[in-house]
């Protein structure tokens, strides 16, 4: 299980570092906010968090801000 979590988290890092900025720029999105309530997650939530996160807690917000050449702040 530990190795599987490591592989999943590496793929997440790649997606957030390469795919996310490319899509945000292509679609001209400067900021993307994903808001979830406890145990009522946005459908994309689990694709954006480490493998050991099983659910949102209370109110969880993921914010992605495209800073241009400096990359996407998260």
C-alpha cells in the first residue's frame, strides 16, 4: 500500500505541475477554487489531493492561482 500511495502521489505532482497550468492557460482561467463540505466533496476533489486524503473536513478549499511565468500557486 505504501508503494501504491507513493506512485499515486508522484502522478498527482506531475499533473499539478504540468497538466494543470497548461489547461488553466489554454482556457484563460486565472484562479480555480474547489470548495467542499465535510463528506460532500466536489467530484474532482480526490483527483487533486494526496492519496491519503479520504474526505474533506469541515469546509475544505483548494485554490489554484496562475502566476504566469512563476507557475501555479496552490
